[in-house]
C-alpha cells in the first residue's frame, strides 16, 4: 500500500476555530450555503482549497478477499479511476469494468477503494446503502454528506447493486411513465440506476414516504447541490449489503440420476444438487436472450421508447413490430423474454449499436466470471452463442440477486408497484411448462445446433421450507421431461 501523502488541507470550525488536517472531512463550498451535511448533525465549516482535475492514481494493492486467491489493484487516468484485479500467482492483471461488482459488497474492499480515491484526490460520489449515506468528494475532500431516504425496490430495475459506475445523464426534472411521477435533480448511471430528489405527482404533491418508485432518493436541497456539482463521467462508488448467508442444509435421502447436460441448484445458498460437466461448451439458443435483457437494463432507459426499424435478417414466430414506429423499452423486453422475439432482440441491440451491444454482452459475461461463454448475436440464432451449465448458473444467480423483475417478465406476471403493463396484450408465453405449477421464471430456446435448452426457476417445498431451485438443461431432446426428472430427483432425494 502506498504511504498516505501529507495533506495540505486545513479545516476551520466555527466552534473552536482550530485547524484540522485531514482528507475526507466535510467542507462546504465557499459561498454556497446550501452545501451542508444533512441529518441530525449539521456542522458549518469552511475550506480554502482550489478546484483541480483528477490526479493520476498510482497502483496500490488490496488484501485478498476470502479464499479466492486474488488481490486487487487500482489505478487511474485523467477521466476516471480504473480498478483492476491481479492474480498473485501469475501476476496477470485484468480490468474490473464499470458496472455492478460483487467485490465492492465486501466492506473492507469498499472502504480501501474509497480511501484510495480520497488519498489520490479523486472527485467522486459515494453511496453507502448499508449506512443510508450519500457523500460527494471533490479532489479527495468531502463537500457533501446526506441521508439516503429511499432506494430502488427489491427486484426492480432501479435496485442498485454494489459497483463502480459513471454518471451518464443529468436531468433537472424527469417524468417516469412507469411510476407516473416527476423525479427532480436526476443523475443517471448504468442506464437505469438513479440518484434524485423527492418524487412528486403531476399535480405537484409529494409522494408518500412509502412510495417505492425511483432509485437512490435524497432530499431536494441535497439533490440540487449534488446535481450542480456532478458532471458526466464522474465516478459513482456504491456499496450495498451482500446477500445474507443462507444456513439451510440439504440432507440427502435417495437416488442418483442420469440426464443430458444439466445443472440443478438452490439459487439462494448456492448448493449444487446435481450437475453434469460444468465446463462443457455447447450452443444455448434463445437462452442467450437472458444476457440480452441484462445488458438492455444496463445500457437503455426502460422508461424510454425505441424507434422500430424491423430487421429483415431475422424473423419471429409471432411478428409484432412490423407496423409500429416506436415501442417502449420495457415492452420490447416483454416480447424478448415472453415470446422469444428475435426482432425485439435485434431492435434492442440496434438502439445501442449492434456490434457494441454484442461486445457489451461478452464484457458482462467476463465480469460475472462466465469464462467459457461467447455471444455472437443478441437473439441466440447463431450456433456460435455458446456457454456451459456452470456459466449459465452464474448468469441465472446474477439476475436473481440483482434484476429479479426479469424473471417476473419471463413468467408473464403483471408487475405490481410502479410498473406499467406494457403495450402488448395476449402474449404467448413460450417459457411455461405445462402441468408444472412450480415454475416462477426462466427462458427456453431451441435451434438445430443447440436442440432444446432451458434455464428455469422453481419454488419447491424441501424439508418443510420453500426453496428456489434453478434447473438448467442444454442439448436436450425432451426439455420438459428432463426438467420433470430433475425436479422429481430433488424432491425424492432431499425430501419434498
């Protein structure tokens, strides 16, 4: 770890007029009365520090996390910091891209990352969801601290996971059609993650404290202060609580099974109940669309609309876009995930830029640890969309923990709370399994090269508890029969 540089910053307090030398302390901007610490402990202080750009951030090493055998490095450029991961055995360094990062859910790693940003004089926003605190640092100096009053609802596209992000857009007042409210002083990062003030209805009245729409909510005064200082490209460092440890233990009772490429596990506590070769690469067909949906939620505004130029090089079993000029992004997700629309997949990718979108799919796969996966198109039609049952489990679990609303869409459930129902009615759900009430979400696929494929979630009673089980089947000749066999195996072996 680099030695901390001597600080040249002096803080002066009205209470004692004694200078304090420290970085990361609250110093309101000179001449701006609004910039203050929100909450119970409001203390007025002044600073005498000139505004400066980002400093280059030298390499520093973090302690290894758990038993992964990996340490962490960070370095920066003039635009924003770059966090990288180093394998201490091979000294290979890989970039931790911007986006959700499980490592930042580990408190010690998050704190060291934040302290390194402060020590190197970076300008950034910190959102600590565990402490319900949002802070703004300029050149390593804390200028604003405020209470987080609300967060994105569990399972919604606004729920913000731990990660390193960048401000992408700013809007003084945005109307969200899904929530039917205005969001003031909105900062957008990673497509659909937000920081904003208190939402109001169209008649001007404020929403109730129990309102679940929107992202990271702070009070209007603090939101305006932050909005005025934030610029596009500014880093946002987010720390959220890791998933609680599940202590449920399976007690085997009976048989072994034999099936095609398969994987069945408890998605809550990560227990593998049965699996074939975890690393055998095979085509996955329209299961690809799960990653298409993930990238769409991280690159596009689900509350916005996309102009439709129906692609001529793909077809869908149920064409729905040929006579439309535009469709909401959320409605395209419904077509993508419920009816497995190839047209919707290409329309979504085209909004970003097809090549860039496919590249983003592969980048996301690497971020999730899907090292045996390659995506060649957003629809799954190409036999070059390949993965393994082990990699697809990583994707299934990421969606379950961070974007559970996508599973609700795949089950064609009407999303409650603030969500709209979409523009299409009478959708034909290709994902449901006839006669199987346990299905709660997932995606199927089928091509000549991949044969029948599926990733599905099921709610089962195991040893008197409701458990969510993920079943993955690749290269199947009878997908429904294989899923039934695997579920029966779990119920018989571990107790229904």
